[in-house]
């Protein structure tokens, strides 16, 4: 499916705002323009920093709310993977991602074969699948070129999930502190 040019995406957003009776503010336009100009799957904070160059008074909360609105209207997608900040993607057509477990870079992968992966039967879970994206996790070329000690090491997803759940094991003091 060919991508819609940036100008067409802005016109589509204006039409959606009219249909849903959403105010078409200059802030909303600027947030959408900013993300449409990027290909790096930015975080909300990265977008906020970029937007503040043109609109210094915009609050972080406003940017977050606008991003949520853009996701809800289907103008952008939100990418989440364990242990990382949510990222935003202006590419709404079916595609997949390579996720670097060291620097958290996300790279688009277009593959018609992956687009045809059969969906599992999940009826016994009471779940209805509406879409999917495949994330391949590994190490990007830039991180592979760096000496091992210079790479930004990230915890495995299971460890990060445990450390954010408030579990007793995650909140224990380090051994050296307990021995004192």
C-alpha cells in the first residue's frame, strides 16, 4: 500500500477533526507535522523537544494529550516494547520492526511475507485480534561496531518488567548494603 504524502495526511487529519468535532488547533497541526517529518520512531519527550523549537510555550502534557488523540484517530501508531519508552510512528500501513536491545533504535521492516502470517485461533481466550506488528529484537549495526563495554546494556525484558512491578525481590537492597 503506497504511503499518503505528508500534505494528504494533514488534509486527512483536518477531515477527521471536522467529522469528530475535534478543534483543529495550531498545536495539533504542529505535533502532527513534526512526527510526519520524522522516520526515527521518536518518544513523546523527543517530539516535545522538537516542537518547543517552533512553539516554546507548549507544555509536555499538551504534547502527550495530542499524541494520544493522534493515536486514537488512527493518524499515527504507538509502538511499545518491554522496558522502553513508548514511541510513535507516522507510518500507519502494515509494517514490522527491528528493535535494538542496546540503543533502543527501531528500524522499519517491510515484508509482504510477514504481512500474511496466519493469525492464531484465540477464541478460547475470548480475544479478538484486529491487527499485529512483529518486532524482531537484536543488535543494530551501529551497536555491533562498538566495543562490547561501550554499548548501552539493557536488562532483559523479564528483568525490567519485574523491576517495575514493585515485587519484593526487585526492591531488596544490594547484598553489600545488607551486610553493613
